[in-house]
């Protein structure tokens, strides 16, 4: 950037537009926000883009989603790499990291090809792609990271090598919360799931990623300052030991772009919501990879019934026996079981006047934007949390895996847009009475109303921040200026 300029530098009219290549880890939760970044760069700054994915994540739903992007945003898949030598049941963090590492030669060739055919100005990899920054160096383009989670999670990753060296024992056994600069204190048991076993391959790969983050020219983060003002104030300050951090969110799908299992399912959900009073419905969804046990599914059903409040529940087939919900990243086959068959006998009939249950999928952003939706019971995946805040919808936090327990702590304790049910069962089961209690509080209590007021403030901050002159919009413009500036 020359002379302190902060606005994006436009490409010369006679030359090709600036082009960016973006590499997504497997999983629609990774592909969607990275593709939204590509769309934002096109719409606001005139970029063209190529969204790169891995062959292992190919699916009809992903292909349809990528095909729906503007013509200026293309897509390509990297060739498959062997993963069969990894141990059976390898953790998702291991699979994602190894696939990225083994794809570097092919990625280098792709980037070199794009450099010869486009005005390639930058390469952006997401959070499991730090090793692929080598391909950007070899191709002669600046390499950045896109972090699809929040500043709390990013701060943990940046400090993880130090924590690994200085923390004795397991995080879950720490007597005091983990305190990161500017962030809400997090109990050790709520720290990122793959860090809960220091002897695991997943733990070692996460530490490796944290070390490699320092190779990035900058880190773009899918959050906005009003959500985590303390962390934003710290991470916006330059530090010699880490790359610059750029909060540029929220990058969320728009209701008109909410694809899924079919128009019939979407119409059914929206038609039902149309018949409900304003701000009367609790939307219950655990995301694309979230599933409860059979017993917990039954408790949730009984709790919703006991609450007496309207609900729209996306029911997925239960996962028993300790299966990892993250396996859905690589196993795209869906259960042949009818998810509704696992509900308590007579539940659907008894609740038909107040509730609606749909199997496996609902048009989430459209549901959240609907006038009848008041709150969301969520697994606290960051995409869902951002979509909820952008829609002005408070949350009931029910974390399941990955960084979701950290997110729940932040959303409840710092951001104060979520409530969390009590866990009094010895097996960590959330019981029906406690579910009914938190639903009643969210839908009609003082704490629920306070969360509603706070989330409406964040909705406005999210909207204004993305507008010209807004903090997130200006932050992205600063990055664009670095990418497109001529050499001084």
C-alpha cells in the first residue's frame, strides 16, 4: 500500500480484473463462507475468483452450490490424494490436515496456471490449509488465511504453540479457565475438542496448524468487532510474532441463496411459519453434522412438548456409540432411517398444533429471517451463530463438538445473546425439564428478552459494518488495497 492509501486500488481499465484463488477444506460449512468471500470481492471490488475444493468433498449439493455463484466466480477441484494409509477412524482434524499437505504439488501447478492466465493477486486458504501457503510462495503470489470461526478461536490457535509448551496436563483438568488476551475466560473442559487429548494425532496437528499460521501474510476472520470487542481491540493491533488480523464479517448466505434438499422442503417450512404469530417459534437445528443420541433426542422431544411453545425442529437420525459427527465431512451418505421414527411415540400427533418436525434439512437462513421466528436452539457452529445474529435471533446454546463449546461460552458469557440449559445428569444428558425451563425463559422470560435486545443491537452492527464506510467493509478494502497496489 502506497502513501497510506486505505481504499481498494482499481485495476486499470484496459487490463484484466484482479483475480483471487481460494481453497476450502471439505465440508459445506467451510465452502459456503469462503465462497461468500469470493462473491463479496466480486460485488464490492470487481474481482474475479476461483474457489478450489478437494476431490474428497465432491457432492451434488456442493456442485449445485458452487454453480449458483456469479459467473465471475469459478470453481475447480484439486485431484484426489491418497489417505488410505492413515489409521482407521483417524480424526477429522488429521484427515483435513494431511489432505492439505499432500495436495501442495497439485495446488502449486494450479496457482502457476492461474498466474499465467489471470491477474492473480492473492491466494487464500482456510483454517486447515496453512501448509498450502507453500504453494503460494512457490507460485509467487501472497498467501493469506481465511478463518471461518471467531476471534476467540483464532486467538487460541495463535497462542497454541505457547500453551502446548507451558500448560501441564490436559486442558479439561486445569483448575482455572484459559485466559487469552482480550477474550472471555474459557474453562479448560470447554476448550476445542481435539485439544482435550494431548496424546492424539488431532492435538498434534492442531498445534502444527497454529505454528504454520505465522507463515500467512494476513488472516481474514469471519466475524465483526461488536461480537468480541475485547479480542478485536487486541488482534487489530500489529504484533511482530503473528500476521495482521482482519475481521471482515459477517459473511453469511442470504435467504435467497439458501439451497438444500429441495424446494418442496423449503416451501413446507415457510408455509408453516407463515401461519404462525410473529416472534412465536423456536427454530431447533444442530447443523449439517450435528446429531444427538437416541436417548437425548427423546429428552429434547419431551422438553419441547413440556415447554408449550411453538417450535420448528430439524430432526436428524441419532448417532449412538460415540460416533464423531465430523465424519459427515468425508462420509456424504445419509442415513436410510427415517429420523422421525426415533421420536417418542405419539409426539408428532400430540404437538401438531404447536410444532413442526422436518427430517434432516430446512432452509435455515430463510427460517431465521422469517417474522415468526423468535429464537434458535443451535449447536453453536459459527456459521449458524453468525446467521442467527445477522437475522436478529437470540440462541439457546447446545454445543456438540469441535469449537462449539468455546463458542457457547463466548455467546452466553461475553456477547450475551444466548442462554444455556443446565446439565444435571451424570452422563451429561440434558433432561426434559431443564430443556423446557430454558425454552420458557428464552421465549418469555427476562433473560430471553435481554438476549433479544442485545442480538438486535448486533444485527444493526453487522448490517452497518458491511456498508461503505463500515468497519468490516473498510477492513476488507484495506486487504484489497494491499493485493492490488502497484509497487512503489
